[in-house]
């Protein structure tokens, strides 16, 4: 896709996020909006996905011979659900069931709901990187040349399991893995610097042996360029970490710059004000 087409998809995805969270008055819009450009860039431009003879994406739980993405910070599920629906994994109209009883679209993704595109449960933070490393190693053992991607939050770096995984991957030369940290500086209890400072994440991951890149996660041109650069570094002995500077609530002016919208749903007027800032490009569900 051309960059403007990706931006158009991102605008619609942001509308989907807001409408999902508003309808059930529950969910996490802030981080979802901030990470939208990354997931659009991945699923609509960079990732190699399994397709049928007509070119429609199909879901195989094994993920064999296709790129695999794991959302470690599972609370931003409204974003992942919109991406999967808009990419064609399941009907877009199903987004209207977000967080409802008996819906496949629960607050955190779970595989037992049998929702196409979901391979792991990611409600407990800190586990996605470990799962991603295991999948990446399995691909190597199977001579599968595809790539594993993993997104984590910066608040999630408080979890000890993240750092065990961070040590493991370079030691075992897991060089078919591209991970991301959403560095928006906010977590549920406040700014990350006040809750538990990450200090210099770039220096930490470099010290552990990762190849570290940085990008502006809310600049689609930079997202596309950086993803392309990261892919060129695969297979060279080191896992890749992209530290992604983003703005929580990106795309909606009154949601940006604060942890307030981490887990708060907009009311009717706030939804209207937010949607007025985002073009309906693919049609609302």
C-alpha cells in the first residue's frame, strides 16, 4: 500500500477503537490509538500473511510459513480486533460485540474464543516476548524463513519476565524476531518516570545484545521506513528491538499527553468530538 492509503486505514481503525470502547463503556483507548500506525504498517504493508487462491487472508493457528504477530500488552485489544477485521480475518460487523457477554472479542484476546488471528492469551503483562522467542526458535528449527513480531508497552518493562527473555534471545541468536516497545511514557497509575523509571531502554537492550532502532510511531512514513530497515537486519545473529516513541491517544487532541485515557471510555459528546477529528475512510461498522 502507498503511505496515504495506510493513513486512510489508520483513520478508520482509530474510529473503530473509539466506537468499540464507547459502546460498552469499557476498554483502553489511549494505547490503542497510540499504536495504530504501527499495526496498520505491519498488517497492511510489511507482514507476509497466509492467503487462499483468491488472495484472501486465512488463519492457521500454527503460523507456519507466514509472519506472526503477538500483542503482549493485550489491553489494547480494540486496536488488534479492528486490524484483524479490516484485514479480512473476520467480519467487521463483529466489532460491535466488543466486551459483550458471549462475544469472541473480550477485553483481552484469548485463543479459546476461536477468534481468527489470535494465537495466545495476553491479559497478564510480561509474557509476549517469551512466547515470541519460542515461536521464532520453532521457525528456525522448521527451516521456516518467516518473521515473528512482538509489541510490548513501556510500563510492561517493569515485569521481570521481560528481562529474562531479553537476556535469552541474543544469547541464542534469535535473529528472526522484531520486537517493539511502545514508549508513550504513560501507564495506568501515571507517568512511567514516576511509577517505575525505565531509565535508558536503548542502552539496556544494547547491553543485552539486541540490535536497537528508534522511530516515531505516529509518523506513517517513518514507520514504513523503519520496518523495512529492520527487516534488512534479520538473519545477522541478533534480535531487533524498535523503541517506538508514540503519543497515548494519538489522533484525538483531548486524549493526548496524559495517562487519563489509558482505561477510560469516552461519553457520547466526547465520542462525537473525537470522531469529528478522524475521517471515515472505509465505512463504519
